[in-house]
């Protein structure tokens, strides 16, 4: 695959903690405005301008980016580089390589997706990237473990000075090293040529938006140079076995609308139902924890409703939807109906008493990496809200200008 180093635009080390942010799509307008007022997370002024300005938001994002450069708060590396990016959070320790990837690899299907993107959601990132002339945030990818690439990562950590090492407000430790030795850069590019597939973990809309921007610039410049930076999008590539997918839990609201006794009776036709004495997450596929009216149930799907040979219909999100959520709660479009919401990760347990009040909770067993790969490899699409990756990539540590 055509995967390259690049000259990243980056914040100074003594500025990075207060400058960098969570990704644009996991923060509220209130969080953004509070951070800006406190003079922290200043990169929101580039990636989340819709929270700050009423009009011309993308031009304002570009102006803010240029001002940060003018004030020498953001400085571009002089040499083409790869970057080693490590995140440590609770029991998760994942290390990836920051690089740029030729958009043709995505077009040819070598960068594999598992989610359907919505054009209206893409438009915002398209406008941000195109107006800023930069990939302002990275895409989160994974690959099979590669011993030679792993050796370079290990040697870099062992011998190179850290560029950044800080703990962000969400208690994630972020560490960055730079690889700018031309021999090592060339070696990595050569190794990546042997990689057949990369998989999108998180950032489907950012990926699609990057492709759309590059194609738009190609149309504007028919005699474009195939090596131009706009032909490449920025990503962090991790080894799959270091990642942890967390559950994406379902909450059915407005409990008073439903006859729970009848619903439980219906559930028993396709699930084994056991009463629990405490709230716990499922520990195996095809099982769910249901919390309703201060009672906790373990639901285990009968084998008769599971087709293990079908990578889509054997997903727990599909099993729950087809057998419980749609027929019993009459919720068909989970992305647009008000009676269902989603909470990613395990934090739901911290506020379980508040969340369960007036609601029905389904705690999920997390989708597995192999399931993502199997579905991506056949060019199929997972249902919405199937995967939750944590920790999120930090925004503002590196920017790819084109």
C-alpha cells in the first residue's frame, strides 16, 4: 500500500496539553465554549467552529489555524516523518504509527470500511478540510501485527526522545515520538507496500470526507501531481490485538409506554431468561443484560435464531434488534427514533441508578475485531452503533496540510 511519512504541523510541547482536544464529534457545544473560556483545548477553534460562530464558520476555522501558525504556536516539521503515538488508559495500552495514505487505496478497497456514512455528516468535515487545506483530525485504523514494523516502533521508543508525554482531561496518557531519519522513513514506506489491507476502526466520515476533498481538488487541477499531499489522508494505524472494543449499550426510553410483563413473556420465546442479583455486563456473545423496574435479567439467545455462518446476522446488535427492539418496542429506525438512545463504553454503570429511572437498559457484549474484519472483507455494512473504541485519538497533536 502507498503509505507515506509527512511533515506534520504540530503544537509546541509546552503548549500541547492545553491546545489539544477530544475529537470534534464526541463533545457538546457547552463543553467547547467552557474550554475556550478557560483558555484550554484551543484546537476547538479549528475543528469545532460551529459551536463558536454563527456564520462563515469554515473561513473562521482557516483564519484561526493561520493565526496559530503566525503566533508560532503551531510549527511544521522540516523533514518528512512518521510518528509513533501511544495511548494508555486504564488497562488499554495501544501504540500506532501516524502516517498518510493515498486515497486510491481507499477507492480500490484496500482501506476497508464497515459503516455506512451519511452525506449530510460528511459535508461538515469536507468544508472544514477543504477550507483549511488540511486534514485537521486523523482517522483511526488497524492492521494485522507486523514483526518488522513492530521492531521499528520498539527501537524508536527505546532510542528517541519523546516529543510529547502528557495526561489529558479524560485521564488518557498520550506519548509521541518522531521518526525523521530518512533511512528509517524509507524502510517503513517499503514495509507498508507489503501490507494488503487496513481496516477503519473509527472515523468513517472523516475518511470519506478526506476522499471527497481530494477528488474535488483533482477536478480543479486536472494536471495534478500524483505525489501531491492532497492525494493523501492522515491516519493512525494500530495493531489489531492492542485495541479494545467496548460495548455500545441500548436504552429504551419512556418505560410507561410498555407492558413489561408481556414483553418478558415474548422474549422467552427466543431467549433463555435468568434473574440476576446485580448489574453485570455480558461475558459472552449472544447474551444481554436487561435492566427494568429495578430487576436485572440475563438474556441468552436460543441457537435457533443465530446463524453463525452469516457475519451480519450473527452480530449481537442485529440479534437484539430483530428479536426484541423492533418487534416488541416497535423501533425500526434506530438512528432517527426518539425512544432509543445509546451509551458507549462501560461508564453507564457509574450512573446506573440515574439511567435506569424510567428506562429499559440493554447492556451489550462488545463486537469483536474479527467480526469487523469478516464484515469489512465482504464489503458489508454493520448496523449503526455497533462498535465503541476507547480511548479516542487526541486531536491537535498533528495536522496534515495539503
